[in-house]
């Protein structure tokens, strides 16, 4: 299963681990969208960790 994730809230003022997670998912700026594979447990965990900063749509 794939998901389309869009960053809708800023990483400014967030803990460094959340900023690093945004970067590792490929999100570098607001309203940027990437597609990720949610079947990978590592990726699913990263998305869950910063879900409050993202808009998540299943594809």
C-alpha cells in the first residue's frame, strides 16, 4: 500500500528528531508531497511519529 504525504505544518520549533524524520521522508518545505510505501515498517513508523505535521492520503 502506498500513501501520499504532504507536509502541512512547519518543522520550526519542533524537536530535532522530528525535523530529522521530515528530512528522511524527503520533505524539505511546506506543502511538498511525496509518495511512500506504507508496507515498510520503518516508513510507517516515521509517518506515525510526525502524523501531526502531515496530511496522509492512501493511494
